[in-house]
C-alpha cells in the first residue's frame, strides 16, 4: 500500500509542478502554491473529503490486518488490497513476475518522494532535482 501511495504522490508532485491543476473551486488560487504548501490552501470542506477518503481506504483494507501481523495469511494476502487482480495474468508465474515489478516500482517511488521531500526541506540535498 505504501508503494502505491508513493507512486500517486510522486505523480502528483510532477503534475502539480508542471502547472496542471484540477478544475474546482474558484475561491482557491493555485497561482503561488507549490506542492508542499498546497494543503495549507485547502478549505475545511476539502480536508473533510481528504480525511473521508483516507478513512475509507484504510477501513476497506484493514480486514485481516491483525492476522497478517501474527503471520496468518489465510484471510488476506500481504499487499493485496482486493482490487486490480483482474488485470493480472491467469498464469501464476507471470502474475508473480508482475507483482514483483509493482513491488520494485513502489520501492523506487518511495525513494523518489523522500528525495523530493528532503530536497524541499534542505535545498540542494538532491543535486539536479527540479521539484523544489
């Protein structure tokens, strides 16, 4: 789950840094908001939507969580959030290969978003980073 969220986060940083924003409330100006300061420009209703989505995602994926902690994988496979499996190959070997690719891409995305965040807090920490 962390890898998927990191992939979404780094994509959001790149899209927002390119000047692309979702249409929406005319009261919110994105003119001078960078990716790190954007959350401070949101009204309380938008924060409610964000927290609702987080609660919904966490609530849907918490089934069998304590069993996983204890090593019991009968109720849920680690990393399987219950969606997207229809896109996997029916061949077990090919599906495992695709899962490994997603795991590696998620790990890379976690490193990428950490690097961009560190570069924002400590300018120049990541030489050549264009997302400040």
